[in-house]
C-alpha cells in the first residue's frame, strides 16, 4: 500500500509541474511573445498601410509603416510578409526621403484575391515595438466594374444641372475686347482700385459640350489677356503655385507640372492602381504632393441597409494620398475602410442608393490643417472631414448627418459644398453651393468662414458672403482668401447673365467681377471651376498655336508668343503634309491670325515661328495636325462681327461665267481689302480699297486669268472684322 501510495504520490508530484509549467509558459507567451507575432496592435502606435484588416487592396500597393512621432530616429528589425499558405513574399524595404516611413515593395505585385500577413519589429527610442496584421487584395475586376468606372469618370465632367436661378439686377460693367479666337469667350469686366494687383488664372468650359471647348486664361494686372490655350484633354484644373514658380494642369490621368516657360517638369499620379480624381491637387511646402482618387468595390450588399438596395452593388469610395518627390506614398486613407462612414449618410437626393453603382462620397477638395492633419470636402454627404495624419483614421465630421460639432450660431448649414480651405487664422472657409437648401426656389450660393474649437467641439459662423442671395450655382465653385485680405470667388456652374468670378474686400464690397459673355446661337453656356490670383507669369519659349474651323471650310490659325514683346513678325507654314508647302510672313501689328485652306487631304499641318526685332527667330511651335474631315463648304453668307464693327459680303451672279458683282456692307467707315484663294490655299487675287465710308458698296470682279472652279473670297475691314464667301467660276 505504502509503496503503492508512495508510487501514486510520486506520480502526482511528477505530473503536477506539467500544468504549472504550461500555465507559466502561457503567461510568458501572452506577455511577451504574442505582441510580436499576433494581430495585437496595442504595442504599436503609428501609421500602417494597408490598414489592418483592409479588404480590396490594390495589387500594386506597397506595405508602409511609420511609428508615431519617431521622425527618422527609428530602425526596422526582423520582418516577414507571407501569403495565406505561409509562402514568404520576396521584396525589399526602403525609406522615404525624410526617413520617417519605411516601405516594402514586393518583387511582383500581390496576387488578386489573396490574403497577406505582415509581422515586423522596429526600434523606437530604444524601445521595441512589434506588430502583426493582415490585408486582402481585391479580386479581378469584372466587366460590371469596368463599365461602372467608365460611367463614373464621364460623370465627373458632365452632369445634369438644375434650372433654378434667381434674377439679378443689371450691373454697370465695362466691355473688354479680347484679341483671341472667336470661339473663345469674351467677357464683361468690372474693376476698381481695391482689386488685387496680380494675375488671374481661370478655365472657361463650354457646357455641356466637352472636349476642345475648354480654354485656359491668364489675365494680367490690367485685366488684359496675357496667356491663353486650348486643349481637348485638359479639363478644369489650371492652378499656379507662386513659391514653386510653376503651374499644374490635369491631363487625363496625371497632374502635369510646368515651369513658367511652359516647360514640362514632371507628372504626378495616384499610386497603387487607383483612379485619379481631377478635383484638387496641393503642392505642399516640403515638396510633397497631396491629392485624392477613387476605388470601386464590387458585390457590396446594400439590400440590408437600404430599402430596395442592390445586393450586388458597386460602391465608389475616396482614396487620399500624399506622395514625396520620389512617389513614395507617405499617407493613404480609404473611406471604405471606415466602418463609421455609411452609404446611408448621403444627403444628396440625386444619388439613388438602389442603383447598381453608388458614389456615396464624391470628395472635391483636400488640404493640410495647421497641425499636419488632412481636411477633405465630401460633397454627397455635405460634410467636411478631418483625417489623422499619424494613424490614417477619421478624426471628426463637420456638417449635416452625424455632425461632431455643436453649433454656436443658428443658421442653415452648408450643403453640396466645394473647396474647403484652412485659412492663416486657423478658420475653415468653404464655397457653399446650397444645392439642397429648402425651399428650392430660395437656393443661393455663398462663401462661409467657420471658427472650429476642436477641444470643445464647437463651431461658429464668423463671416459669410452671398452676393445678395442672387446667384445659384448647381456645381463647381471655389473661394480663396488673398494676401491683401480680399476673397476671390468662382461661382461655378451659373446660368447665363450671372457673374462667373467675383473679388470682394474685407468689408464685402465688390472690387472686381467678371462675367463670360453668352455663346451666340447656342443653348450651351460657359462655366468655371476654380479661379486663382497669382504673381506667376508664363513666358513660352516657342509660339503657341491653336486653330478654329470657323468659316466656310476655312481653317483659322491663331498664334502668339506670350510674355515676349520683342517679337516683330510671325512666320506661318502650312500644308497637306508635315513638309508644309505654303508659308506667309505676318507682322504682329496687323494680325496674329491667318486663314488657310487645304482640301487635298483629310489632314493639314501647320507650324509657326516668331521673328524677333533683331532678325533672329525662335524655335518653331509644335507641329499642329488638323482633321479636315469635319470641315465643309457653305453657300450661306457669313460674317464675323466685333461689337459695333462688322462687314458682310455677297456676290451676284454666283456661279458666274465671266464677271460677278461683289456687294459688301460696313457698319463703320474704315479701310477694307479683298483676297481670293483657291482650294489649295493659294492667294490668286488681291484688292485693297483703302478708306471706304460706312454703308453698302459694290465692286466688279472678272475671272479672266482663272480656271473654272470654287474659290473663297475674304473681306477684311480695318477694325479686324472678317467675312469669307464661296464663289464659283464656270467657263
């Protein structure tokens, strides 16, 4: 017994340490080992990308880590990136220029649909921090998502706009004549001595017709056109940056940066495979770039949160990125990673939450706060949001649904806003479109300035401007506080007859205002997005050359060498091929445009060179190719009018056998000349009539030395008005 008892106790003594040791090991594991190898983030503070637990990560993304407040004074220890089956991912780590952030770039892109695990250690101020997290790469895009991407990108530039607009009193504005192509909009301008003494940068776009009807302007300090250009692929972003001495244009899928000579510096685009958004771009003081794009998530079940919601919806979310000059992603935030941001937070009743594709954010501006965090404007939620830069998480929401601030002033909040900016005094200023203000007939646009107390979470409206509540702007718009205390405003998508841009002083007095003139014989109208004041002046090293297919099949070339007063002449060359068979030398005092014609092929080419006063020549402009397939001949009388100064012309008989009578009418007395061109653009007859009194006159023309065919007769008066008429000679 005793032996048995002793044996049993011996056995128990030997067994008791086993659970004791096991418990001790568990304590050690939970206390020291698990923080390194488990998905526990309590022992790490800082920025991780992709966000732990993130789904729909782009395969082209990198892994990033930045310890909180460590700056460059930290080091990376052991690490591993592996797939769900435990296979280690090959790649390399590198640091950002400032040393604050480390990036892991796989040798090949992450696999679609795969889940990856990251575990690493880092040494911060002598302390070991460790973290493990996972993320999942998106599946392959279906045709449904690709179609949604195309539709959404198109909607960024064209959308249906309401017809509501209040009537305004007629203003006492001054006409401003422009030496620009006739299809580019002229404007009416009011200006006082209180206006900012700087250049104005703006874009005018013919709406709803897109493409080649988008024009970039720079007006100088005297309100004269200093620079203009036309490009069918550059949309509504044309912003100067004085400190960096450059300007930025959005072109298709990149922000293009140019210096003051219009020399291309570099292109910037969103990283990781997301789609770039054109609405905003910030050139930060440290040389970094701040902007945003969007992503698409497929098969999102909205039926459980939206009555009639699509169980397989595609949802469009915002992606905010900050890049350094080496295109490292120092910061990334994705709205669809935030559980707090719900599709049902949308306040825009234009957005049908039962559709197959739902754009629930529609971010339209981004900026840095004074504390380094990021502030964005979210149009479809009618909110301003702040993002914590160190953790890439949502910090607060201001406005409408789920407002985190208590309002100290009683007034209707902004809605469907644009262009949220942090002012030098720390206040928030934004352009309030007021699209969803009730009742609808009382809607008007305004600019608002708020004082936000982020400690006590209170908001107070401290300043506003509404142009007497007479302007309604369905979309677009901007507002910027200038160095002299004035505020420059773009009213966005206004109806005809209303101002497009206004500058007010600190007492809300209008000191400058511009209205783009209506488009003749068209239901389209001019709209603007952002306007900017800048001391930046553009000096192109080569002439600018654009064209207009204006009159009776004639191609009109317009050219200038902006910012250069030493040009005396322009040499213009054109032809049916790059060899440029024809040329003409024009002096700047008589013309900076030229009519040419060439129907021998479907395409014509043109080029212009500036000739300086000392006889030297500039480099030629870029070779311009023009599609002639859309140009045709027209028998109708055609006239091009300047305000109060015009000329018309017709001939009879037409066709004619030997002689015809040319009848022309001038609105004012002045000089007039006639030129006749064949269909190869060759000038075959010229008659300068000198000074002619206003009214109707006739001259005779005989075609003795010409062969049968179609010719184009151009009449031009001394005021610059021109008209082209087709005549036909039959022998």
